[in-house]
C-alpha cells in the first residue's frame, strides 16, 4: 500500500488509496488552504508530537445525522436542569487547549500539538473552525470543537472537567446545527458514547458523496456569533 508524500500544493491523492487503517499521506503543512482542502475531501490530520504530519481517511466513517440525534433520558434531564450554561464560539482557544490537556485512555501525550492549535485558531479566525462550550458559573467545564464546511460539521475533539459537560455541549451543538441546516456531523472515530447519540458507520465512498453534496450548501459558512441563539435546553 502506497503512502503518499505531500509537498507545496494543497492537493491530496484519492482517499480510496488510504491503507487499511486509513492512513493516506504524510507531510505538507497545516495552512488554512490545505486544511480546508483536506476536510472537503474527507481527510483530516492526526499525529503525535515529534512526528511528521499524517493525513487520514478511515473506512468506514462514523457519522451522525443531526436530524436523528438521540439524547438518552438521563442526559436530557441534565440538559434541561439548568446546571450548565451553553455558548457558541465564546472560548475557542480555551476549548482547544483544554482538549489538548485532557488525558486519553491508552494514548500517551496528545495529538493536539502546538502547531495544530495555531492552525485551528487560524481557521477559527477565518470563520471555519468553531466551538461549543459548557459553563458552570464562570468556569469552563466542557466543550467541543471542529470544522464547518457547507452543511457538514467535522468534529475534532471534546473535553470535560465535570461529568456530562462535554456530552451536553455536544448534544446542544448537534441540535443547533440541525436547526441551522447541517446535514452531517463527521465523528471520525467510533466510540460507544457517540453510538449512543445515534451515530453510525457508513462506507467511505458514501461519506465522500455526502460531503460533496454538503459542500454545495452555505448553511454553516462564516463566523458564528457567540450570542447566536445557542439553545440552553432541549425543551
């Protein structure tokens, strides 16, 4: 299986040529142009510190259709209790740094390395990367961030400092995205809690077709205002 080396032009090989684990290419950079090209082609960067940049396109791909969001009854009670306050794009830098600091089971260190943080902060400044936050009073206790292109949201990472904070932030983000016209949330990797939200695996070919269709819509384009109607419950 060939692993491609990237150079100066922000172009990628056919994702169908990725190896069985989804690794497609190595090298390149994290410029906004390359990252936008990557996501638009169903590819994302994921690598460790002191490693070259690695580009992935797994098959199958875990996705969530916001219209089919399932919120377990216990989590719905938390959402509707008023325990947390929720915002959009109010603390992107804090969220991505908290995600970088969060320990992951069976994963030493973090893949959200300093150059990755700088790259996504540039995307955020361009209105391409976004975050949802959960607060307890004035304390940030959970959040999620990702990339929005067309009507597709590409989830990247989440963190929590209090139980249920990241889950509630994700659920309300998915609900808000559905109201905004989002057709697909890319979850990248399969996890038990995302499956409980109603996510499902689809073949890469179908995923790429859904992304291509989603790019034709401007539903999620541009900057999101922190006060732009972020729901505080599912009632």
